């Protein structure tokens, strides 16, 4: 791990809490920014400027969770929360007399198209379309806007992040209730308004064959360490295990780790009704995200959790497989 002050914007979420704790344990000075419960509140630009000036690393993670219904109000907040906070960090770096050497900002692997035919890499990946993709594109534009000659910028195109809590917790509960089967796509009416907004998921992979790219949160932290030590890495970087699976294998692994034998498939209509009930969107589980970490692999990064079962076992505090 490198040395020097780290500023984390969006430090009260799943990744932010993990990174702040890990960095402090490693002896780093950490200054956190959030709407509440942090050292500095968003909107206090003078304090953000002071924290960033003289730091060695800035990590931008802030943004409203996409685990919600894509109403007009939520869509606007998803954009605003990302763009305003990224702009605030950019302003602080531009004003710094001693700017950080590295600014790592969240993005998402969802920026790529629904992919069943081949994996997406930084060099050959194709950008998709729709609301979620537009969010990712705008987020990256905000990161790379302006001239910051003293600061290298990296967009973390992260796959689904596994760890204690996060996405795995509700899946563990569903599996124990006998609802841990694969999620099947299929036909579902999409209104004209949702089509216009880019929020209606159209039928894609069938019978749980949508690809599931993932990464363990410990490897996210190690990747940030690696980025600090590898000046050649810049621009978008895919943050995903080199061994993606499909939805069927992912859910089967969750069941196997938990010792749950039964998990019937969940059809699209059931998923849609459930998503409405818990106020989320089926795109999060039905879009085929097939991403490979080409830049990290070429630079020599070694994953601690390259295999899914090991990552899930650690996330559930279970012993590694024999």
C-alpha cells in the first residue's frame, strides 16, 4: 500500500466503508466526504478543497444507488448525485497547489452493451444504450473533463461487487426460502414512456444464460493499490474477475455454498412483480454483463479471488472449499 492522505467521496456506502477501514488499518490518513456521517459534507467546497490539496489519492464513489425504480425523480437524482460530486472533486483538484497524483472514480461495467456473443474489454467493448448507459457515459465525461495535468485519472468500470452484505445478502435470504433458482428473461410489456426513457428492459438471454461479471470487494481495494503503483494505467479500467459466469452458474454456486438443494427458475413475470414490490428494476439481474479485465491482466495484476465460489464463501464467512 502507498502512503499519503486519501480523500474518499461517498464514504458511507458499501465500498466506501470498506475502503476507508482498510486504508486506515494500513496506516493511511483518510478524509471522508458524504451527505452525513463523514468528515466533510458535500457542498462545503472550501473544506473539500483543503482536504484534496496535498493528498496523494482521491477516490470518488458518490452516487444514489441504482437499486430503485427508475422514476423521473429517481433518474434525475441518479444523474445529479454523480455529476455534482464528481464536479466538486474536479474543482478541488484544479485549485490544489499540490494536486493528488491519482484520482480514481467509480463508473460501471453496465456501460457496455448486453453481451451474449463475446466479452467486453476496454479495447474492444461496445458501448450500449438506454438510461443506465447514459448515466455511465455522463459520469465518465465528468471525470475526464477539464485539464488536470498533475493528476492521472482512472474510471473504475466495476462489475457487481461481492462482499459482506451488498448484493449477496438478499440472495442468501431468497436461496434459504427456496427461491434461489436462476432468473429467466422473457416477454414483458414495456410502456411507451419507459421505452422513451430507456428504462424498459427488452427480452435478451434465455433460461438464465445472461452473463454475470463480478469482483470481490477485497480485489477492488487491491486494484486501487495496484493503480497507485502502476502509472501506465489510465482512463477506463474494467474491474471484474477474469472468470465471469452466467446467471445459472452464479445462482447454483450460491445454493451449493449454502447447502440449499432446491432452487426452481424464476420467470420474468415473477421477477417483474417482485421488482415492483421491492422498488427496484429487473435490468439489474437480466442484462448480460460479460466483462474481462484486459488492462489489469496485461499489467500483471493478480486477483486474490478469481473464482466465484471462493468469493462467495468469503462473503458468507464460510471456510474455503477443500
